[in-house]
C-alpha cells in the first residue's frame, strides 16, 4: 500500500513537469495576467499631472491670440521722445534775398543819437551793410574833419553798459570819421530775436551839431 502511494505521487510529478514544459509561454502569460498592475507613484502623478485633451480649434485660437498680442506690441511700442533740443539746433538758413532797410535818412547829432533794429530768430548769418557821411550843420557837404563823429554798433548788453557809463567792447567802432562804410557779420540769433543799436556820437560837441546822412540795411 505504501509502495502504491509513492508510485502515484511520482506519476503526478512527471505529468505536471511535462505540462509546464510543453506550454511555458501560455502559463507565464496566465500568471502575469492575474498579477496587480502597478500604477504611477504619487510623486510621478504629481510631476506629470493630468493631461487635458485640447478641444477642436484650440491650437488655432491660441495661435491667433499670440499673433494678435505680438502685433499689438509692435504697433503700441512708444516712440523715443527726443530730449530737449539745444538752442543751436534751431538755427535755420537765412532766406535768400531777405534784406531790410533799417536806416535811410538825414538827421542831426548833438551829443548822441541811436537807432535800434532786430534780427529775427533762427537767422544763421545776419549781416549789416551800409555807409554814412557827416558834416557840420552850416555846410551842405563837408570833406574835412570838422564833421567827424564816432560810430558804434552795439548789442543790447553793450548799449546798456554805454548808457550807464561802464566801459564795454563794441561789435564795430569807428572814431572821428565823416565818411564810413560798414560791412559787418552779426552773431547767430539762435531761437530768440536779437536787438542791436547804431550809435552816432558827436566827438566835438563844442563845434555844434553834426548832420549825418546814413543808409543801412540788414540781411538775414
């Protein structure tokens, strides 16, 4: 009886070994099928996150919004605001043929006689042109020194100094003359008008009044 049991056990072992040996692949797949499937860990789930499925037309909407934003940025970019210009930036060329007569008359000079004129803004190269003759009041014409006068061209500050008795330079001066021609380039006027003075001064007032015949123009 005991011997029969051992024979039965040995037969079952042989049969099982043969069954597994003939179908190893199928048996392995069956075992794997029943194993639990491992899902992603919490860390992986947090890192990956849910994948949202884009709705139809979402790509076109995003692309259109991006293009609109880029176009808006280009068109709305502020232009560079220029800094405050220097006065010399306003200098402009003088118009051709802009000549003004500033003095054309005969007048008497007892001690001092002045005439003012202005150069407008933005005049790049203003010029004063003219001539005068002077003589004593009793004579219609004079070519001697009895009709001598002093002649000055002054800017506004220089004239203020002269009027208050302070020493000052002049843009142009001619002393003790009775026949004088003048061709003088004046400073650039930049962005403000500039005022100037023609001054005739009787250098020998004791001899009486002097008559001056003057003709002056200015180009700008």
